[in-house]
């Protein structure tokens, strides 16, 4: 796990922390958004590579949502970004019709 949430599944977690290579490196984070930001900071600071099974997830998160290296999008990320923007635009237009 990269981000670990301890607590009941349907309630907000009692504790949010970051686990890297099986070691809890940070605990007591306020919410998932802060955990994601701290995780990316740690990955960059420690020059870690993304886990292979989450590579596309981190790529989308980094390039589409944080707009870091957004000019270097892979074909998969371009396709997803285009579809997300088209879906948002259609949803927005439908709310005014």
C-alpha cells in the first residue's frame, strides 16, 4: 500500500498515513488529499519510481490533475483527459438545457 487508511470502511478513517516499501513513513495526516500531495512530494524528494501496477494512475494524477509535465502526455493519458473533459462539458451543457 502507498496510502494507508485505518478505521471503519464507511466512516472517515481514524488515521491516514503513507507506507513505502512496507514501512510506515508518515501517519496522522488530516485527509486523503493531503496524503496524496505528501506522497508525490516524497516520491520526488527521494527520487522513487512509481509502482509498476499504479504507473498509469500516478501518471494521470501528476499530469492531468496537478498539471506537472502536462505537455508530455502518453496516448492513454491523452485519451482519458479528452474523455474527462468532454464528459464534463456535456454534463455542464445538459444542466442548462
